C-alpha cells in the first residue's frame, strides 16, 4: 500500500515537472555535423560561464566548500558554475538509491514509469540546486561590504543565491542540449573539459608558484615541466643532491611523480576501455549473418565513480557546515562534533575525524612520507595515515561497486534488458534457443560479474591516482574520468558517423 501511495505521488508530480523549462527532443534525425556544432557551442558556453563571477561576491573572504572536488564538480569557484554538476549528480544518486531499494515503486523498463522517473529527477534537481546554494551563501560565499551596504545583507545573499540557482539550472539545460541534440552526455563533457584544463595548466604553467614574488629556487614555476627544467638548469649538482631532486619528484605543487602517475593512469584506462568479452551472435532468419555483442570490462562506464565522488563531496560539505557554521554548529550531538570532522580556520579540507578518513589524499607527500620518516611527520600518527589510505581506498572501491550495480539496473544494461535488445534486433546466440529467457540466463553468467569488476576497477584506479597525486590538482577521480570520457566520446563519434553512412543501424544503436 505504501508503495502504491509513493507511486501515485510521483505521478502527481509529473505534470508540475513537465511545466519546467526544458530542452525539446528533436523530432527526426539530427545530422552528425549539427550534433558536433551543438557540442562545440555548449563547450564554449561552459568555459564562458566558468569565467563569469558572481556579482557582489567578496572573493577574498570566500571559502570553496568543494575545493578538493572542484575538477570533478565541473565548475569554477565563485563563478556561475560554482555548484557545477553537483545538484544534477546528487539528484541522480538519490533517485537511483530510492528506485534500487524499492522505496519508489517504478519499473524503468516501462516507458510510462521511466517518464515519471525522469520528470521526478528533474524536479529533484531544482530542489538540490536550492538545497546546495543556500547553505553555501549563508556560510562561506560572503557578499562584499560595498554590495551589502547598497542593498542590505539579506538582499545581497538572496541575489547571490539567485545567481547560483540560475547558473546551475543553465548547466542542467546545457546537459539536456548535449544529450538530445549533441553527442554523449553534457555532464561528462563538462568534467572532461574542466579536468583537461587543470591537467594542461598543471603540466605547462610557467608562472611562479607565488605570483607576487620573484622567480627563484624557493619560488619555481608552478607547472611540472617548467619547474623540472628550471631546477635542473639553475641549481648546482650539490644543491640538486641536497633537496633539488626531491623537490622535482615530490615537491608541491605538481611534482614529477604526479605527472608520471597521471600518464600511467591514462595508459591503463585506455587499455581497460578497449578490453571486452564478445558474445557471438547469429541472425535468426538470415543464414550466415553473424555479429558480436561486446561486454566491456569497464561495463558500468565511469558513472559509479562520479556518483561516489559527488557523495563524498557532500559528506565533506556538511561536515564543514556542522563544524564551523555559527547556526549549524549548535545542533546537539552533530554540531561542532570533532568525531564527525574538524577543520582548521580558513580551510575546507578536514584536518581530522570521520570526514578526514573519507577525504582523498593529495599525493605521496601527504601520507607515504609521514609513514616512512619522522622528518615529514604531519598532525597524524603513521597508523592514522595508514588507516586513512586503507579506509579511503575501500570506501571508493565498495561504493563504486554499489553504484555500478544500481546504474546497470536502472539504465537498461542488465541481463533482461540486454536480452530483449538482442531479441528485438533479430539476433541470437548460436547453439541456444531464440528465447529472451534463455538469452537472459546466458547473460546472467557475465553481466553481474563484469559489473562488480568494472565498479571495483574504476573505484580502485581513482583511489590509487589520488594516493600517487595528479598534476593541476585534477584528483585521481578527475584523471580517470577525463580519459574514460574522451575515449567514450571518440567511440560515440564513430557510432554517429556509422549511423550517418548506414541509416539502418540507427534502430540497433537506439538512434532516431
């Protein structure tokens, strides 16, 4: 009975969600050139929005709650893209969890239920935009004194919230434009763009670390390559052996070990993306017509690690708010509780507590060196640093596996949905009866196992990259996502071109 009531409530919500501004789906086939044009336009608009800063914001007094997850959130601190894709991904997590746990009784294989699911998710995105905007503005996005004196403190904060909501809803609409009129996913495109920018600047930035001071041994170029060249050419052999090589390899920012780790992750993900199991298929009526159905090793794509990173970003944000916000810190038990996480003044990275154990390490110098030598000791004991690494790694792996299973079950990638897709295309597995139930049993041998493996691989890779460190503070998750997204985007372009040349393939690939 409870499930029926929940379902009926969501059906009542659909008319309201359908009245919200949305991007209309194309009525016919969109040509490949038009799709690529939309992708370029949206990408340019994304970079423009990351450089339009919030009107009336005091940049010097502002703290970025998502600083350590900035590249994954696909936004820029203090800009219209401040929240990035956070509200969209958080809404997706909530809906997936509710549907996966059967709290919401929707069958996503039915078109009507799927339409209700998408409408409800759209409305939830609006709720999450407001839910993430208000705490930040009343906590850490501070209006400037001039702006406050002109319009009053309450109105100043309201205007900043309004700008955040407008920017975030534009991101949602831009994602819809790419999904319906372009190639791939807008969310993925924004992440890849942000991470690529961070990696590029982190590798080749020739400006000194401290732009207000002169270039020197204590203030080398910030980028990995210019920094390495500068230290090697400006220091003597004795200076290099007394700390120069260590500065090149491990010294922040952008140590050489981070660039090497970034390149290795790129190569491994490229290999994993190309690994697949191919099931042989034959046509039921056309004798001799054969094909293969590929089950990729990274079957659940990079979505699980996006969802996991967004979840940890929200944990970090609420831990910071509960610890340091004047109002929220007064909540009994939760407020100001250092066990949940404590933060040094003026920082957004947890200094201890549960939030610290769930936060991503920032390279070898943040955990390995303190474990190996007391010379590099930090505020935590070697055992605590080791536990931090182990807990973070396990949470990333197990969380990614969980989200991979939810994602596969809610996006028509499960055994039953794939069996129907193969059946509808007229194909069958040689040696087996042409029956979707038989196909489902065969696919159940592979898909659940590959789903778990793919979740574990993407979660583990992201955690390992964080432990090694990455250039441009792109984070391990960011690097993993960028290379996976770029490979998938290239494959999607290939499919689009194939469908353009062979229109009969559109039905098989799900095109219009």
